[in-house]
C-alpha cells in the first residue's frame, strides 16, 4: 500500500487487531475508517447496522486458515467430547461449524471455546485445548506439534467458502472518495504483481519483509501464507462485488444464532 499516500495525499496509520470482531468495533466507534475483515464478522456488522460497506475483496481464504488438532486425534469423530478453540464470529468460527456439519457432528457434541489467537497459542501449549481453528501466525505455531484435520480451502469445496474483504465507513467514503479509490487501486496493483508471476513476486525480499511486519508471520512462512489464499483480478473484483458477495451475507448471517449452541470460554472477542 505504499502508493496510497502519494496517490491521495492521505496520512495512513496502520493498526493490527486480533480478530475481525475487534476491527468491526473500531469501525463502529469511528476509531478507524477502513478495515480488513472476514465474511463472518462482515455479516454480523450488517445485521447490527454498522455503517460500513465493502469496496474491495482481499482474498478467498484457503489453507492459510486451518483446524489443527493434537496428534492423538486421527479422524473427525475423535473430536467428539474434545475442547476446540476458535475466535467467535470469525471466518474460522464459520468454517469450524461448517466442518462439524459436514462430518455429522453436532456443536453440542464438542466443547467450543471462544479464544483469540494469542490465547489459543497459550492454551495449546498448556494442554488446555485439543484443537483450534485459526489463522496465521497462530496456525503456524500449532502446526509445529499438531496435525491439520482440514482447512478453509477444503471447507470451501464442501460448499462453505470464506472471504476477506476491505470495508470502509460510509461517511468516510462519502467525504473522501478519492482516498478510497486510491486505496483500492493500490491494493489491486499490489495483488496484480503476485497474480501475474507468483514465484517471482515471492522471491522479492522487500515483499516478504512487508508482509511479515503486517501479519506477524516470520518471513520464512510468508510464501505459504500467501499461497494459501486466492486473489482476484480487477475484472473478477467487479464481477464478485456486483452480486456473489451480497449473496454470501445470507450464508454467514446465520452464524451468530448457531454460535449460541457452543460453550463460551473466558476470553474477549
């Protein structure tokens, strides 16, 4: 996004949040004007009438988000009675519930704990949880001594894809359309470099360094993180934003209702 200040004259302050729900709260309060969130927190924001709108699709999520289990768990049925951590009202929460449904496991047959990524790592290391559905860099830590049972690429093939999107406060977009346009152009240009030649893009140290700082993932793990998602061209952006993304709202909007069937752990969202 280094082109944004040059294109728009805007001063950009980047802030990192632990989850999409935290970003939605910051957007609702006006603390931030533009944010990156998953499709599940987006649906929750829409149901709560948070004054935001989607202006750009960041990616369709793949194996960058995964359900990691302790090595003693070999099959989905082994999850029954186990403790599974996930940030509530997130893309991984949606994917976890979709996975359980696909496997014929009811949410009340497992203990689902509401934990943020840093707390998930700590709980995993203490042995307090048996599995977790989470994203990088937490998923990378869990994979060091755990196994991936499924990931969001596979869950998407089962009919429940998830997305990451860029949203903007409506009042900000109305007052500063030039900034929003510059942001979108900058993001699409950055993604085009990767889409056109993925391997060459990943060989550039500067690209790896920037993504490492933004994501918190070690530079050595950045290629796997980037390859774990699908990115859209400018044409595909237009096609998706004109219809399919809005249809996705209806799928994800059922998440808060189903979340009530789960057991909530002691962690903030």
